[in-house]
């Protein structure tokens, strides 16, 4: 069924690459215009290579190649004024806002909770939790203004559904997103605005497939490879795969953004290859 979000406008954070780019392309292919933001620079304390302006430009090119329009801005989800400005500008250009995908997230080195540095903790919470609240904060008035309802989708994780050692800052942020989701679902339901989270397992994006991840999962090896990591990651799942693809998450985003899920709200939806059964 084509055109499932025809005529809609979607605001996507972390849209320069990975899941964010995939979501932008999937929604654009189904008829949506896109408002996009990504930090597009290396943040202090993050060892994994982050997105670049060229990455965001590629997202723009791919959306336009589908015949849709896109407003794309470099900005930080921790900056409320910048977030407000990009959404306001996008709505001025497109006339409305219907869908929000709070996808931007930070991956950083982990540690035991009792040994973690304050900066590591604060950076993670500021981006992965406060940044999500800010995304919803600047978006909700625009969705309400349409009078037609809408869909807000927050990217949590299987780490938002259970604990995990040495990444307590990440687990805490992803659990907190479920609190935001459930509260907003109750606050906005009378306006026909649905709010849900997606909880992916490992997703094959640059945030996952890098040397830092390989070393984290295979500390027993001096120079672990992607294949070494895959062998361990596969053990996390019931289905025979080490990870899912960004497109698998985008398919769930599209479903939750479309009228096909018109009575689904307040749900934490795993896309996890059976990870939560383990």
C-alpha cells in the first residue's frame, strides 16, 4: 500500500545517517515531507565517529530524489532554542506537522555505575533523554494546531526494557523514554495524538558497527573484527541474526506513523529478533 503518509510532514532528529536517514527515506517514499536535524559533528567524549554535514546532505539528496521536500538543519537536540527554530521554520514552509520521530541518540564508552564519570553520565542523559523531551516539547503545539491528531514515535531500545551491565547511563535514558511516552500518550490522547516507543535490538548502523563496539563485546581479543562481534551478538537473539537492519526499524516507524495503527498508543514495541525472550 503506497502513500501511507501522503501529505503529512515528519520531524526526524538524528537524520543524517543510520536509522534517522532510513526513517526519512521510508516516510518520504510514502508521501511525507521531512523536517530534519542532526548535530553533524564530533562531540567531546564520544569515541565513535559521529555524523558529518556530508551525511546530512546525502539524506537531503535521497529524500529529494523521491520527489519530496526536506528542511535539514545542523543542530543539537540539547539546545531548546535551536530545536524550536528548526521546527517552527519547517512548519512555516510546509504548513503543518503530523509525525515526530525522536531518533537522535548518543553512544559512549561505558563503565560500572559506581565508577562512571559525571560527564559520561550527564552527556548521555542530556542527549538521549532530555533531548527527547525537548523534541516533543517543541513539536506538540504544532501537531495540536492541525486539529487532526498525529503520531509521536520515540526510539528507545531493548535496553529500555531490561538492565545491562556497564552501560547504566544508556539503560537509564532508554527506560526514561518509556516514561515520557506513557505520560504523553495519556496527556495527548484526547487530541488524537498517539505516542509510542520502538525498542530495537542491535541495528546495523555506524553507531554499532565500529571498533569500539567490537572491543566492548570481545574484550578477550586484541583486535576483534565484525565477525567476532557478530558471533556474540547472534547469541542475543532467538531468530538467527546478529542484528537487524535500519530498514526493519523504519518499517515499524511507518506503521506507527500511519493510520494503520490509529488505535495504538502507549506501546513499547520491540523490534528485537526475539532478544527479549532470552
